[in-house]
C-alpha cells in the first residue's frame, strides 16, 4: 500500500498564469494519484473571492480535484493569505479536507506541524493587523455579500496593491520570526515544521530546548518550474514537476 505523502504550496493559480494551471492539472492527473495523500499548504489560488466564483480556471481545478479525491487520494488544504475565503462549498465540490491554520499530523511516526507560514511572519505588523481583521466573521460576511463583479475588481486591485507594498518592505520583515517558530512548535510539541508563504525554499536545522528540530520551507510554483516535497517511510526528497 502506497504511503507516500506530497506537500505543495504557493501555486497562485489565476487566469493570467496558464502555465501554472496546466502544470497543476498535470500534477493532479499524473503524479498525485500515485500518492496516498496530498497536502496543499495555502495560496493554491492567487486570489479567492468566494466559493460562488466559477470564472476560469476555477471550475476546471474543482473538477480535477474531485476526480483525484474520488480515485482514493486524500487531499488536505490549508487556506493561505491569498485564498483564505476558500470555504465549505469548495470542499464539498472537490472532496478536499480543509485544515485549521495550524495542523499537526503523524508523518511516518513523527508529529509534524503544518501551516501556510504567514502567521510566523510576526515582524510584519501591518500585515498581521490586516490578517486579524480579515479573518473575523463580520469582515468575511461583509465581503462575501458584495456582488461577484465587485469582488473580482477588488481582488485585482488588492493584487496590485500587495505587489507595491511588498516592494517597499524589507525582505527580513516578510520572513518568519525564529522566536515565533520555536514558540509555535514548542506549544504543539513538534520538532518538525512544514510551511510555505515566504517563497524561500530551504531546510533549516535548529534546536528547541536542546533537541534537534527542522523547518521545511516549500517552494512557490512558477511558469518555468515547480517542486514537491515527497515523504515516505524511508524519508523525504524534493521532486521537480
């Protein structure tokens, strides 16, 4: 029985990025069915304005995910900072299982903490303030009550605004805070963490209370390349897609 687990994040799928969409659809049809489970750790979409949005390529993604989950491969999804409005209807349409912002899994015998990664960037205080506000029920209900075309316009404006804001911020502010990482892992009694968000793929070794710990940062997908963190009973490897 195949026990391989795959981890991906930060695809940022949108109509303007057809190459990434094609790469992901190929992954879902060719590579993912060979695994026992796939974990998508946030920002599958570049922007998600509600589960009632069926503009391309959203519906195609829905159908391919449903085909994968119907075939027996489990798919787990965490919301990212770009697609945190993904909800129950999307999960029902696709068969994916939505995870909390922090989730601990048993990864071949080792408790492993999964998160998108934005919560770890505590030095970026303006973003954390916006995140706290935008994750309230009142804020989300207000946004989702707007007509679809207004939400589409707002999402496009937000992407442009986010691009220019990032250019003005230092790279260190947009990276994780190591003290936050340690505190979060210690609280959940994990010595392994997997996340995305920062677009800085790497494997970091450090210590928590004298014990060796690791932080795996997933890569962002692009039109030219993509990577998957693959894990089985023999360990891990990074596979190009």
